C-alpha cells in the first residue's frame, strides 16, 4: 500500500507492507475513505478553533464557505513556523 500526499510544499510518499495493509483492512472497511475522513475531520475541528480564537463568531453557526472566507483573511503561521520561533 502506498499513500501519497501532495501539498504546496511538495509530495511525500509512504509505503506500507502488505501485512500493514491487511491489518488495516481487517479493522477499516475502506482504507482510503478512512484517511480522507480523518483529514476532513482534522480540518473541520482546527478550522473551528481558528475561527473561535480569532473572531467573535460561533463557528458552529457558520457554513463551511463562511469559515473558509474568514480563515483566508487570517494570516496563519504554520506549525513549523511557530516551532522555529521557540
């Protein structure tokens, strides 16, 4: 099994053994969908936290598009940038 992630910073590929894939397939019905869902949920939760910390809005009352527009206007540092400052 190979997982490829493309971001603005580049492409990363991680390969897993057939045994690893078998282990996941034993626990997860659709591996790719599970990965997508994990990323979607992380984006939703952290996006809500960013909106909550930087505005007076309640993120639970905003649409996804409204939250994306707010986040677009916030100058967000990456986790790497924050860590490099320490």
